[in-house]
C-alpha cells in the first residue's frame, strides 16, 4: 500500500472518530488523540481563526509542560482566559501515555516560521528584548535549563495575546504556576500594548533558528 493511501485511510478514520458519538465510551487506542490539527492547523502551523498557535517546531519539554498545565488546571482556568479555556478540555482527557505519543507525533512536523501579521517599532522592541534574551536566548531560540520556550517563528498574534494575558494576570497567576509567575513579572516590564507590539515585532526578525 502506498504512503498516500495509508494517510488517506488515517484521515478517514480520524473523521469517523471525530463524528462518532460512541467514541467516549470506547477504550483508548494508541494515537487516537490526533484531533489537535482541527484547531492547530494542518502540520500544526497555527490557526488565527480559532487563536490556536503553531505547534510545529515546539520543544518537546515545553509541549509536555503546557499539556500538563492545561490538564491540571494550572493554565486555562482564569475566567478571562478565553483561549486557554478553549484548549483546557482538549488536554483534560489525555493520559501520560497519550501525551508521550503526541510529543513524538508533533516532533515529526517540520519547523516552518509563521507569517508576520502585526506591526510595531522593531528598533524600540530590540531594546526591550535585551531583558527577554536572558531567558529566551539572543535569537529567541529558547532555553530548556531556564524553562523558557523558543519564541522565534511562533505566530505573532499568539505572542501578543500571551503577553497581554500575562500582564493582566490571566496567565501566570495560578499559585502552582512557578514558570508562569516568572513570566508574568517579566511581561509587566513591557508596560503597555505598544511595548508588546514593539517587542513582538522585533521577535519577528529572529526567525532563522
Ligand atoms: C478546540 C480547539 C483546540 C484543539 C482541538 C486543540 N487545541 Fe491546543 N490550543 C487551542 C487554543 C485556542 C490555544 C491557545 C490558548 C491560549 O491562548 O492560552 C491552544 C494552546 C495549546 C498549547 C500551548 C502552546 C504554547 O505555546 O504555550 C499547546 C501545547 C496545545 N494547544 C496543544 C494541543 C494538542 C497537543 C492538541 C491535541 C491533543 C490540541 N492542542 C488541541 C485550541 C485547541
Ligand atoms: C526570568 C526568565 C524570563 C524572562 C526574562 C522572560 N521570560 Fe518569557 N517566559 C519565561 C518562562 C519560564 C516561560 C514559560 C511559562 C510557562 O511555562 O507557562 C515564558 C513564556 C513566555 C511566552 C509564552 C510563550 C508561549 O508559547 O506560550 C512569551 C510570549 C514570552 N515568554 C515572552 C517574553 C518576552 C517578550 C520577554 C521580555 C519582555 C520575556 N518573555 C522575558 C521566562 C522568561
């Protein structure tokens, strides 16, 4: 059987799984959790329409942490965190084995930098980014030892939403979210929406990691 037929069969199976009301009652099969692309886009490139960010190229350790955070309610439970609330039920049904499967699956997707969609003063953003670089790296390539993810190549509209959410305390204020708390403090150094747009506009120049 050719690879194309196998993939087509897989897609059909996914469609029938998604539309099957009996699904919840059936025991979990390995790899039956691949509904992620319905929101995160084909090849995990992100989808502005439902505000779901790019997953392709995301570090495995960060992906695991966020899925665990959503599952336990450390993220996605603040009443003003509209997008986090949409994501939380998707993670709530995953067990550790599913999360490991998903990380391996997503790890195969090629890294493709997202399109630029916002405008800001990138020179002003470069000065602001000097603080961020200490954790996220000079090229926004991420730093596992500090728990700070890569930002380069992520959807800019998603980075803007997250920075505003941290500033407002919609993300990062849960008492068990120690990484989010660090980031909340850092986001407030950006002061206002213009600061957010400027720093993200600079990060948009750092695609080549
Ligand atoms: C109903 C739509 C939907 C589905 C299905 C969905 N997600 Fe999400 N996901 C979102 C949205 C919206 C966000 C953004 C949350 C936010 O802004 O805080 C998100 C955020 C995330 C994040 C956080 C990314 C980051 O940079 O912090 C991860 C990781 C993630 N999703 C993984 C998955 C995986 C894996 C699946 C499949 C098991 C999945 N999602 C299914 C909508 C969805
Ligand atoms: C003290 C280290 C530190 C500094 C400095 C820092 N961050 Fe972070 N940042 C983090 C950590 C840790 C996380 C992960 C939070 C989590 O696990 O939810 C994070 C997460 C983020 C996210 C969310 C990414 C995603 O995929 O959801 C954005 C956006 C971000 N940082 C931007 C910035 C910007 C812009 C600056 C500079 C103003 C900055 N950070 C400074 C540590 C830092």
